[in-house]
């Protein structure tokens, strides 16, 4: 039953995404739409590599797993941070927003102590664990570049 609810909300998010996608193609540009327009790819385009996700897994085990759990399922210490139930809250935001959010607030016991490359690798691992496809190019460790990739629901 819980699973059905999750699938339903992802479908809804997808429907919303395509409606607003149509809206931004017109000439009436709203401030909110401007952000979406600057994105040139989505998480379905293979925006990280499998090797990068494997590096991210090591960073995750060292710096995140103690609170978020070995499989990102969350626990008493912290919420789950993978899967459609988590990603749905980020739908239509640029990947750069998630990068920034993690960089300024995580690990909670020492925010900002990882390198940008490590934050990017762990982000690749979160995406890999959330069933997004790996591709040929690595996720860049650069907020401006990450802002060009839009978060959409996994297929
Ligand atoms: C000391 C415990 C602790 C560690 C270590 C930690 N986190 Fe967290 N994390 C939390 C808590 C508690 C929250 C919920 C409060 C908040 O959102 O700030 C959270 C929230 C988050 C969120 C936002 C969840 C949401 O629903 O938006 C993300 C993403 C995240 N953490 C990623 C990471 C990553 C990646 C690492 C490793 C680099 C990490 N965390 C390490 C405790 C931790």
C-alpha cells in the first residue's frame, strides 16, 4: 500500500514537470521558470559514471553512514537520503541545489569539511542508489555546472 502511494506521487511530479516544461517554452518567462530554462540536461541523461558512484560509496561509508545508515535508509539519527520518496522533494530543482545543501550542512558533525570532489562523488552515489542511470561523463565538482542539470523522477 505504501508503495502504491509513492508511485502515485512520483507520477504526479512527472505530470507537473511536463506541464511546466511546456509553459517555459512560450515567451512569457516567469522568475521561477528562468531557473528551469537554464538547465540543459536531466538526471535521466546519465550525468555521473559508475566509477564515480563507487568513489562516492567510500566517502559515504566514511562520513555519512554513521547517521544515515549503511544503505541510506536513515535511522534514529537522520532521515533516509535515497530513493523516490526522498528525490520527490527535489524534483524540478537543479542538482546544484542539492550539492549546495549537502555542502553547507553535512556531515552534520562538521559541515563543509569534505572537498568539492568528495561532495560530488557522494552525490553520484546518492543518485546511483536512487536508480538513476550512470553514463560516460562524471558529475562535475562545480555548482554552476551542476545547476544545469535538473532533478526529475527516476523512470
Ligand atoms: C552526525 C550525523 C550526520 C552525518 C555524519 C551526516 N548527516 Fe546528513 N543529516 C543528518 C540529520 C540529523 C539530518 C536532518 C536535519 C537536516 O536536514 O539538517 C540530515 C539531513 C541530510 C540531508 C537532507 C535530507 C532531506 O530530507 O532533505 C541530506 C541530503 C544529507 N543529510 C546528506 C548527508 C551526506 C551526503 C552526508 C555525508 C557527507 C551526511 N548527510 C552526513 C545527520 C547527519
